[in-house]
C-alpha cells in the first residue's frame, strides 16, 4: 500500500511537471520557427544554392564565397537538428520516467504474486508433512 501511494505521488509530480514544461516547449518551438524564418530572410540577399550550379566557378575568390555560403548553410542545418533533438529529449524524459515507474510497479506486483504463490505452496507442504 505504501508503494502504491509513493507511485501515485511520483506520477502526479511527473504529470504536473510535464504540464508546466509543455507550454514552454511549445513556445520554444514557435520562437525557433520564427528564428529560422528570420535567418532565411537575412540570408536571402546571398545567392541561392541553385545558382551555384548555374555559375561557372573558375575564379578562386568566387569559389571561396560559395564555399563560405555552403558552410553557413551547413551550420544552420546542424543547429536546427541539435535543437530538434534537444526538444524531443526534454519532452521524452518525463514520459520515459513515467513509463519506467509504471513498468517497475507492474514488475513488483508480479513478483509479489509469485512470492505469495510460493508461500502458499510451502504452507500446504508443511501442513501435509505435519499431518503425516
């Protein structure tokens, strides 16, 4: 009974924490989306990637400028990937902890049932040995 009340307390705290964190995560996602749009708008004065194929890359300075642009694009994409992974980690951690607690509680219930069956079997054997 004590374990069940502790479990319910932990579950309640986890759900409340998730409810408190969720609006922040949603806001962070919206702000990040607007940030990406702003970065795209700021970089729109640069030549698009499609133009890289149309122009000849004969001169060395032009080649370096295109490599710099590609490097900036790669950095922005990597930052977006890292942020997405971080968002899923923040959201998945409380859910995973809750599922682990539920699974452990079920395991304890199972072990208790097995132990009770073994005790009942031993009690029956003991009573039979006393009767004989």
